[in-house]
């Protein structure tokens, strides 16, 4: 995202605008202090000591008879320049160090991370006091030292961003394109760290102003320079005689720090919002009901009782502008006991949304906006969450696509199998463990005892999927919903898991909804298939007739794209043309 | 003048393992294969087989600790970064994931111009080349000013292919370039790969886990298992009549999109497994 774009969007945030206006005024008035308040800000006169506001002294005079307003304006030059020193030092050290350590790693990484840790552990204000004692009251030097102390903040930030992006494929691609390291850093890495560094800089600037004012207030600064902290110090000394003297410097310091924090937060909010997916402009949903090709039943087939009947299901997502974007349109399907019903389609076809709607587990913002989901004599579309909790896991079980991310890495596999059984089936711990071991053995895990005690990262993806299948069948569900259960697995493991699912489905006489994009998986496991496109079913029926003669042109195009029966490339024909190379 | 464009001889890649005096992990245990100009060599295997590592070794992104990677007569296995930059015009890459292989904050034009500017192509000519590249991969010319996120997965992969083609390389390492794509998109992108090869004579090292995809595109196929090549030869031969038991299992494990034939294939797979189990028992 470009900076100008960010700036334009910041202008829409009233708080950010207020902050920017305040900071702008402050910078301008400090820059033109000589014009706005001519004369030496340090020149006072004895007659005007603590003079009240009046002609010549808009805000009164201080204990040395100096004009407060003039001093405040002139002080701005130093009080704003000092944090610039801190920031420059911190950014130079922190960002450079973070880039080198994060990108190249190696010994520099080890050493600099260690140094950053040590610097972070040092108590800042004590170091500053010690420095003042050693080198005398130099504002610039102490602010530079403060910059060193705060540099690890930038270092850590940049380091984390760089290590995250270093292994991105586009960085590899740039390397293969022949880009030098400096070019890769300036073009691909700096753009990533730019935004967080700018935000951090705004925050650090505020902190540096406060620290600098604090040092001056304590009387540890350079008393020859007018600064906000110094004026505050003078006001504090005369708190009882002229209480207003403290108000103005406190107000400026406070407002400036608040403005910088507000600005930093606003930038972060805007940048985070930019990370979202761009809104697709009103995808026109064709109102016309497409013809659904329904293939006739095989009269010889023995059909089980009807387990699930989805009728005219519609799923929608609430949009920011209040409208509802529909992702599933008028989907109807049935699943019988002992039958595997495949939902096949490409990404965005609504197959997973349909499956999740049956379980009422749609992601945030999604809901069933129409139709019925009849399961065991009731409409799940209208069921309460409490009713669904009773049904999920016990009557309807689920197998996910990514086995690893569906197991909690901080618990053993055993615990994750036993807990739901204790709750859902009311088993005792010992019984649940016995049953879990039986299930692990049933799903073909070679050493159930060892897997029971193992953590998810200690087993392979195929084993993890077997564990999840064991969990899904633990309560002998009537309906199993499997969302791309073998997509993340290797093909040899996929074959084993498909075999396992077939056996279990026969054994428990379950109805299964199998969401997949793979026609091979459908051919292997399904009795019935529905082809989905753009949230609609375009063709449905028993598997064999559809594979033998797809009717809808979309189904036909999908079959045409299958490469299984395409001829092999054959041998390389070397033509004489290219032989000279 | 050489018959062979790329010749990998007993390539070994080892990754250091964290921990004191732990033996390094051998990702490749001496792999040899060769690619001729204009040829596609398919590299099939499952996760952890080392197929991606071999591709990365050719690209100089994996540490080669043994053997040679000979490109056009020169061993490039231990090239340093500066020498590698010179190879950029000859060897390019298309990665699997079209979402992370394009820098999200650069426009398509910036992405495509990048390799050209490194090779000191004048800006005006580079800009002309970009239109030409977009045309070659079937994208409209107005795509140049847009950001990657405005494109679908298949279109992004076309952009990645255009970037690889920018320098007119002689070899492109394709690391699962169609695995993240939908079926119909996949077929069109594969067609594009084929068409580009026939037009430009570029050679591909085509890494994939999908036997059908590899069969469709490759003149010769190598099957990898646990860091070694277990079968290597003519594409049709290896993918239709595999000899090595692992290749046979791989071949039979992939379900055919036809319920009738899949039933037969499943039975064959079960028979193969049973015979394996018997062998073990004996």
C-alpha cells in the first residue's frame, strides 16, 4: 500500500486529523518563534518577575521576569529537536541492525540479539543520570544515549518482520531473478518493515518528549536552553505564588504526547484494515433458476432410510453495508443411511459452506437465510445453539481438511479423544481411555498406546487424520461430514484413509457428506454426487450414470479437464532447428 | 555444444540439525538425472521425498554438500551469490503458491520489470517486454498497473510464469506450479506451459506429486522416495507400466475418476499390499 493512500485515508479519521493539526501548528509556531516572539527568550527583567498576564506578557512572566509565551515558542525548537535526535539514533541503530540480523542471520544475529537483550534490561533513567554525572548537562548527548537505549525496540520489530518475510517465495524468486542482496532488501524487505517502523517512531517520539521534559523538570538538563521541561520546573518552584505557570508547559507536553499516540494508533488501524481482502463489487447473482440435471435412481439399488434432507438452503454473509451476500443458493440434497453423498466443485462453489450450514458451524457473519435442514424429525436451520451442541459430535460428526490444525498442540492425543467421550457419552475416565485405545486400534494405528500418549506434532499427517476419524466415530454418529478429508495427505496415505472411511461407513451404516474437489475420490467412495458451481447444484444423481454421461456443460467441462486418460507426452523429438545451441 | 543442458550427478543435500553434534539431515542421498534442451523432466514423489529439494538445489537455494550440478558444461553447485546472479538469465523458477510468490505491494509491471533491470535492459524496452510477456501468458495489457491481489490464483500463476520467461531462460524449475489451482484452471495453465515450451524451446524440471499432471507434460519422469530416485526413464513407461514397487503403489493409490475402473484399481492396490505383507511375513 502506498503512503499517499494511507495519508488520504487518515484524513477521514477525525481524531487523526486533530492530532495532525496540533502537531503541525506546534512545528510551525516553533519554527517561526523568532518572528512570533522577537527578542531573546532568556532576557528577563527584575520588575516583571511573576508578572500576571497582561500587555506584553500574554501568558504572564516567570520567576526571572521572562515572557512565558515567548519562551514556550522558543522552547519548542529544542523540545522537538531533542526527540528527533533520539529517534534518529534509535532508527539508525535498530532498523539497520534488525535488517542485517534478520536477513543474513549467522553470528551477527546471535551477537546483536544478545546486545539488544542486555540494553533492554538496563534501567534507562539510571543510565541517563549516570551519563549526566559523567559527561555534564548536555541535552543532545543525553537524548542520543536515550536513542541507544530505545533502539532495541526498533531492532526487535524489524528483526521479527524480516525473519517472517525472508523465507517468502517472492524473496526466493527475486534471488533467482539475479537481484543483489541490497536490492532485495531495499525493494522487498524495507517495504514490509516501513509501516511498523513509522508507527513505532510516532510512539517513541512521544516517549522521548516526555523523557526529555522529565529530565529538565528534575533540573538535570541544560539550564541555558529554554525547554518545556525547564519552564515546567520553574512553574513548579513557584506553584504557590503563580499556579498558572505550570499549566501551559504541562498542557503542551501532554497534548503533544497524546497527539503522537493517537496518530500512531490511527496509522496502525488504517494499515491493518488495508490487509483485508478487497471487496468484490456486487457479484451479480443470476436470479434465473438454472436447470438442475437430476439423474434417475437405479431401480435395483437398495436405498436406506432418509437421514438428512436439505431443501432450498440459502446461506448468506452479512456485509458491512448491511446487505447480505449469498454464497449458497437454493441447494437441495438428501443423504440416506449407509450412503456417501459427494459434494464436488471448484473453490468458491459453496460446497464447504453447504456442509458447514448443516452443522450450523458457519464462520463469523454467515447464517442460513432460507430453506430447511431436516434431520431426525426437526429443522436444524431453526434449532437453538443448545440443541445443536447435543447433536454435533453425537449425531453428526465432522472430519476436517487439515488434521494438524484441528488437534490442539498443547494436549496429548489421548486427552483430546477422552474428554469429548466423557462429556458426550458420560463414560468414566478409565472406560473412556479403554474405548479410545480400541478406537485408535480400529482406525489402523500400529501402536495405540504410544499414540495415545503422544502430542500431535509427534505423529504424521496421515496418523493425525486417523486420530480425528477415531474421534469422529467415537460416538457412533448417524451422519458424518467430511470436508476434503484427504486433500492434505499424500496419495498413498489418501488411499489408506479412503479405505478406512469406506470400512467404517459400512460398519456403522453411517450417512456421509463428502466435500471434495477430486473426481477420483468421488469415484472411489461416493454412491451419489452433486456437482456445485457458484453456490448452486447443477447436476446430481447416483455416481455411475453421472460419470458415464455428464449432462450439464459445466460437469462436462470439469471432466474434460481431467488428465488421467490424456495421452502421455511421449519422447522428446529433437528437431534440427535447435541443434546448434 | 552439449547434448545435455543440466546434469545432476550424485547430488547430496544436507541440512544441519539443531543440537550439539547432531548428524545433519540428508534430504538428497546422491541423486542423478539429466535434462536436454527443450525437454520436460517430471519429478514425482510424496512429501519428504526430496523432489522440491532437488529443484531448490538446482536454483542454488539448498546447500549442496556432495556431487555436481552441471549446467551447460559448468558445475554450478557451489556458485556464490555473485556468480548466481549471472545464471539468472539461464535458470528461472515458478513456485507452487501463487499467493506468496508475488510481492503483494508491487504492481505486476514492477514485478515483471525487476529481472530485466537487473540485466540492464533499458526502461523503455523493458516496458515493451512486459506487454509482450503479458500477452504471451494470456493476460490483458492493462494488468500491468494492477496489484497481485486483484488476480485469481490461476492468473497469478500466469504472472509468475511471465516473470520466469522475462529473461528468456533455457531452464525453468517448476515447483508444483498447478497444485494450488482448480481443476479447469490447472488444465489451462498446463496447456500454457506446453505451448511456451514448443515455441521457445525452454526445458522444464517439473516437480509435482500428481502422476497424471507429470505424465501429461513430461518427456521423461523420475520417481523419488526418501531422498533417492527409485525409477527413472521414459514418461509413458514410468507412468503407465511402473517397474519399481513404490512407483506401482503410487500409481495404484491415485484414484481414477471413473467408479467402474476405480473399483478394479482399488482391488489391484489391495492385492499389491497383500503380496507385500506376504513378502514381509516370509
